[in-house]
C-alpha cells in the first residue's frame, strides 16, 4: 500500500507541475504607476537662452500652471551584456534641460500648452503656445491598461510636440 501511495503522490505532483507549463495563468502587469505630467525638453542649442520657465497646460476645461524646475537631461549609454545575459546602461549628461509640470489628470483629449519665462539675463522669453493631442499606448499589453504621455520641446523656433 505504501508503494501505491508514493506512486500516486509522485504522479499527481508530476501532472500538476507540468500543467503549469501548458496553461499559463496570464501575463502579469508591471507595478508601475503613471504620473500625470507634461514633460518639457530644452535642446542644447536653446539652453543658453533659458533662465526660468513656466508652463500652463489646459485640457478638458481645466488648466494648471506652475514654474518648472529645469534639470540636466541625459541619454542612456549601453554598457553591453555579460555572458550570463545581464545587460546594463548608464546615464550620460547630454547638455539638454528637462522639466515636468504635474497635472491632476491626463487624457488623450486635445491639450493646449503655453510656455513663458525669462532668459538667462532676465529678459522675458517669447510666449509660445502649442495645441496637440497626448499619446496613449499599451506597452505591456491591453490587459495592463493604457499609458498616456504628453511631451513638448522648447527651442528658438517655438514649442513643438516631443517624443515621449
């Protein structure tokens, strides 16, 4: 009887364990919260002209305006992969300035962004305005929801939609 019980236990464990490989429970979603922001990038060529920056974003009848803290931007530099498959990268300053205006909500509805500020010598920057539609995507699959991004670039030519 003991041999039969051991054999039954072994067979049941084998069937249940192998079943996990053939019937996945679904793809898990990453635990990433999305910040409702409008990001702004000032390219290297325009950095010397910007001292302070304010953004105003209006969407769905609601506006939010605030000073934007500009920080040095960076790019990712590939560090390669090790034989065990672990890969890495590092951030390297690229001379740009980046900042964010935090919003209460962000949707894919049309948005108007206005940029004002002062130059490095204290003179008023030209008022720049852009109307665009934030982008929505499902980078982790439809089951994980949509991520909406709004990104602008401020340069000598004005305000334009950026790559988020």
